C-alpha cells in the first residue's frame, strides 16, 4: 500500500535528481533537509544515511552517460575514489558518534558553503588529455582522503568539493572532472551508507522511493539542461539562493540544540 510518505519521498527525489541533472551538481545537499522536513524522517542520522545511499545510486546512474561520452578519466577517478573511501568511513563513524541535532547544525553551515561555492565561477581550463603520474596519484590520494572525510561526516555526495579537488590534483579539464567526480560521489556515498546501514540508520523503503524519483528527475533535468545551456549561470544562482534559504531554516531549527 502506498502511503503519503512514499509519495513525498518520490517527489523529494525528483527535486534532487532534477537539480543534479539540470545543474550538474549541488542538488544532493538538499537530500537530508527534504527527508527530515518534507518526508518526515525523525532521526537526522537516518536522514543522512538514507540520503547517502540514494545519492550514491543516482551518481552511479549518471556516471553511465558521462562514461559513454568519454568524460571520465578512469585512472585519476579511481585513485581519488579509492583513497577517499578510508576518509568517508572515518567521517561516517565520527558523524554517527555525534549528537544528531548538533550534526544537523553543522550540516546547515555546510549548505551555506555549498551555496557560496555554486556562486563562484568555475574555471573552464585544464588539460583534457591528462594522464596519471606518480606525483598526480599522490596529490589525488591526499585530497581524496580529506574530501572523503567531509563527505562521510555529513553524508553528502561532495561533488562541490570533489570537482575542484580532482582538478587541483590532476589538472584535468572541467568536463572531465565533472564526469570523473561521479565515481567518487557514488563510492563515498556507498561507503557512508554501508557504515550507517551497519548501525541501522537507513530507511530502505524511503530510500527506494527517493531513488525512483531521483532517476526520473535526473532524466528531466538533463533534457532541460540542453535547452537552457546558455542560462546555466542564472539557473545556478537561483538554485544557490534556494540552498541559502533552506540552510537558514536548518540552522534556525537546529540552533537551540546545538547551543543548548
């Protein structure tokens, strides 16, 4: 039997998937607030674990199209992802050990950082023919651990950190960094989700409906992004404004528990 929460999960997934498909990143930061305040998940830890799993599945789904287009630099992507798993597992362990309400306040601060990052213009340079070397591998591994730690702690995809991190570590072009980042988004999310699942912090029913909505929304977002390619900057600024608003709500709701 379908319940209202199931429909709200699908709708929330559509919004996140649509934003990811339309803008190429940032949408997953809304997963936890939507699960908490729209779907009605009671525990911040369950919302984070469920959102991490849903983001992971959607990232791997989007990776297919980027891989077919030749946008993924697999050696660099794999190095960053594998090294970051240790950080993601450590971050998830720290996140689970922290009080959920206090963790939620810090999550709100991260949302503000994401919105600021989305407003900053992303450089389009880089080497589209980059090849991995021992020096590049070490840089990617170091940055991967740090980004994985943050991704696991907050249960987010971390694309807003992974893309510039991969570019900094390898010097690859932006389009390749976006495609390659999905390997890490999916891997970090899966590592985080497994850690949270071990503690019983995933609502599998909600996750299933959320993923279903995310897949549908992602297809719609990608389709629309091709028509509105020339307005990507305006759309990103509008979405960043929405993230600011949601971040303010999260901070307002969680501040009493954090400072209490």
